[in-house]
């Protein structure tokens, strides 16, 4: 996620000649599509889980889609168009959703205890930051091994990252799917005829009539807007405005250990106080 979240649009803009406005429009279109695809994937993941079909199946398919999409997204041809970028970025987002929506549901089904769930989510966040740190280690490692001419963030680096993804992502996901047990989903032991009928109309009514959930969605949307605005311009800001091209990798990598120190701190506070209050203070 690290390249797509922070630097991908900047690298495409700098090296492919595609206008930043066009790239931003492509990202917007993909994100709008995500709204509907994520709802569908989440619904189908729950639907199949209640009928005894493991969430692992979705994650396995998503791994294949993700690896394929990121290979082409991070290793574009010399003459690349905004349509090429949008298509593979869309495919990568679908792959991520196929993996991560069932994964997040799976991770919360291990225990009904709030403290245990907090512990699980905290360690997942730590592992995610380790993954981000691994990305920022590729540039200096590639330069030291003679695979890259420079440690700067550019298309050559993304090409090397694609190789790392192909080697590591399927292997690590396979270990998780192999070693971590399935969880029992409420209602999964029932016969299909006993499971209550569901529909998107019922889902829509349950969301619209849920005031606390709507407030949560509103807050979450604002925080993601702030994140998206900062991530969308961070590379261009560091390189074009602050003139730190040779130091961007180190600057962004420095954020990771700082964040890793913060996660256990906030995780501990969530065992003492309600989550919404801790979230409000952190914001």
C-alpha cells in the first residue's frame, strides 16, 4: 500500500508526463467505484461465511488479483496513458478489497472480548507499519546491491518493488491462510433455509436508521479526506517545493518508527477508555 498511498501519483506525474489533474480524476473515479465494489464484496463475504464457506477463499483470490495488478501498475511501459494507470489502479483496489474486507472481518471473529479485539487490531497495525518500513528499505538496499542507480523514489524503484511483491505477498498470505484457523461465524451452523433473508434494501434501511453509525461514517470520511489530501501531494511537496529529492525516502521512512511508538500507546488507552473518546483525543 505504501507506494499507492503516498507516492504513486507523484511518480507517474513526474516521469510519465501525465497531468496531475488527470491522475487525480482517475483516482476519484476509482474511489467512487470502490464504494460499490466494497459494499458488494463485504456483503458476499458475510453471505458465504454464514453458509460455511471460509473467508480464506476470498483472500486467496484477492492475492492473485493484487499481485497481477501491482506488477503492471508498478512496471508500466515507456509510453503510458492515464487509462493504463486508472485500469490497473482499479484492479489493484479490487484485489486489496477482496483480501482486506474478509481479513478484517476474520480478525474480529476470533474473540468476543473487546480487549482481545483491541490487541489483535493493534498488532495488525504494527505489522502494517513494518510492511511500510520494508518498502522504504527497498531503495537503499537496491542501491547497495547495484540494482538501482539511486535511492530516490522513481519508476525503477517501483519496478523493483513489484518483484519483491511477487516474491513475498503470495508466500506470506499463504502462511496466514494455512496456519491461522477459521472462525465460527454466527449462524454458520444453520441450514440455508434457517438463515434470515437479507437484501441490499434491508441493509440500506439499517444504515440510514442508525444515527451513531452515520456519525461514525461522517467522522471517518473527514479523517480520510485529510489523509488523502496529504498523501496525494506529499511527494511533489517534498521534491518540487522543499527540494529534497535525494532525502524523500529517508524522510518518509522516519515516519514509520514514530508511528510504531504511537500504536501501543493508543492501544493501551483503548483498554482504559471508550474507543470514540480515545479517537476524538487523537484527532
